C-alpha cells in the first residue's frame, strides 16, 4: 500500500504508479451512461491551480498540476482495449484542459494509432483558460462529452467564490463546444451563504441560456477546511453535527440548513423544479431521443436514466 503522502505530494511522478489491477474488478459495474458499455476511469493528472473557495482539491492534491506522460496514459488505454475489451473512458483529472500541449499530444497519439475511431472518452474542464482548438482536437480523438463546472449563473457569485471566470466565459465555452459538435454536461451549485432569490433566478436564466446537453445542480456541501465552510459556519447555516463533530462528516448530502432567507427545503425545491423544467422540455426530449433511434440500446439507456432521474426528483432522493 502506498503511503498517503505519495498521493498528495506535488513532487510525485504519477508515471510510477502501476496501472489498476482491472482483472480483480467487476468491470460491469462501471458503464458509460448512454450506451451501457464498460467504461474505465483513467487518472491523467492531479492538482488544480484554481482558487475556488468551495473546492477542497488544492488542499488534497495541491495547487501545482502534475501530469502523467501522454504516452503512459495511452499505454493504459491500449491495455484496457486489448486486454479487457474496454472502449470507453473517463479521463479523471482535477483540471483536464489546463495544459493545451499535453492534451494535443495525447489526442495525436490516439488519432495516429489503430484505436482511432474505436474508442470514446469523457473529460472535465474549466471554462477559462480554454481554446476552441483544444475542444476540436478532443472531439477528433473520440471525446463524446465535456463537463464544465459552471458553478453559478451570477457574476456576483462567481467573483465571490473566486472562480476566475464570468458568465460570458461560460457562454463562450458552451458555444465553442457546440460549434465543434461536442456535447456539454453543465454543473451548478446553489446554496452559497450570500445567495438570494434574485441570484438564484439569475442562475436559472443562465442555465436555459447555456442550454447544455446534460445538467446537474448540487446544493452546496461546505467541505471542512474550505473558505465556504468557514463562511457557512460564521453565518450559522451549518448543521449542528458538522459544527460539533467535523471529523465524522462523511456524507455527500448537503450539510447546510439554508442561506439568508432561503431554507434548505426551498433550495431543494429550486433544484427539483429547475431540473424537471430543463429535462421535460418537448424540444429537449426530441433532440435527445431521435439521434439514438438507430441504436436501441442507447435509446433504452436514455429512457432508463431519465426515468430514474425524474423518479428521484419527485421522491426527494
């Protein structure tokens, strides 16, 4: 077993970490959401230079981004494909698109190989810095979805969380992805200590203006040691069990009681009704299902996912 500092030090060489022992895993448990085919997660880098005050990544992985060599990542892709028959991948990184040259090198390796056109992958990205050419190259190499952490549709909130981006950057990144034919998964967070109903309305309006292909809205989870946790603690909006027993906080459910004059139940309803309004639009359903008609397995996966999503929202899960 590796010592814990092996994974937190910015001086470690990630290429020294052996590939996962996938022969010991039940690969059927890890599937691409839209097709159901086996999907492998490949760690490509660690660390994030961002200063977002809601994120614990810099404390866990460091503020310096360290990368595996593109050749090492590609070698793991080859092993997954030839040994385990895996053709879909999620490139796990705290900030995948932070090094444009690195991404182009990895994509060039894929495109120039006999795996070109045979594999697909998903990855996350900040909206800034980002180049359209990077998204284009990722699409050519097999990227089937890019996930953006938009976090908010309010410039006031983006400034307060020190996101390093504005709503105009959100829109530009979304437009670039759309232009190169790359579907977008958009992630937002609500429940910041200063949030008001007006700011929530701005985020909702921004969501529909961005019109991502997929959407998730999280209620703020102030991780221990982040500035967001400090602010919620100061405003008295943290659950008592978190304030009194932070060591035992091991729950992905939001630990806040609300914000200002907005209760936690109101935040949950905001999330529920915004997601329902987004996913149940007739035009959205049409554009999602029609392209999959020639692939019944994909159609069924979309229907199952949609049914599960709506059921969970309606039952409060």
